[in-house]
């Protein structure tokens, strides 16, 4: 399924949309995706990410604020496969993923800062369904997110 929009056209039509200033990489098999935001704030611990993406996504986009750390990956191929199986539209990570070749083959939008083969911890620390902020944007649960090759836009 290909979303029928471009972020450039959306922004031109509504300049109140927030634009993420970080230059994120397209790492999933789907470069254009949209959906309501769900959030996680965690640092080098992906237990909440795994649990969340193993639950029904209903077309939502999971936004993960990993504090911009590239020290360890917050998602790999198995968690990304679970996201596809559970109906998530995409994942936006202020941090790293791993298994980027396998993730690129999945019908899932993935934007992240980069990749690192190192696993993260799995202690379950972090917060879920709270506003998170990075790249000059506040991501609030339920806000609409649109992403494509040009970037990420979010409703204010």
C-alpha cells in the first residue's frame, strides 16, 4: 500500500505542520507512510518497543525517542517483522536500528538516525504514551504523522 501524498505538498497546504529537522535515514521497505502517533521514550533499552510492536498497531506510527543514541539498536528485524504482522504503518526512531538489510525488505516505514549491530538492554525502562520531543517537534500520542523521502511532518 502506497500512501497518496507528499510531505512537500502537505506542508505547502498547511504551514502549521511541524517538520522534523533531523536528517533521518529511510531504512524500511516503505518510504512513504502515515498514521496516528504512539510514543515511547527509552534510552538503550528496547523492551517497551518490542512489547508495543507485538501488539495491534491499527495503522499507527510508533515514535521512539531514544535520546539520539547510536550506541545500541532499539529495533531489529524480528521486532520489525512483528510490527508488520500487527498492522503498524511505521516506526520513527531517534536512535539506531540493526539488521538494516532485512528491515529494508519489510513492508514497513522505518526512519532512524542510523544503525548499530549492538543489542540494547531489555530491562523495560522508559515511558509510553507520553509527549516526546526531538528534531524541533513535539510528538503527542494521537497526532497525525506523515513521512516520505523528504522528511517527517506532524500535526501541531
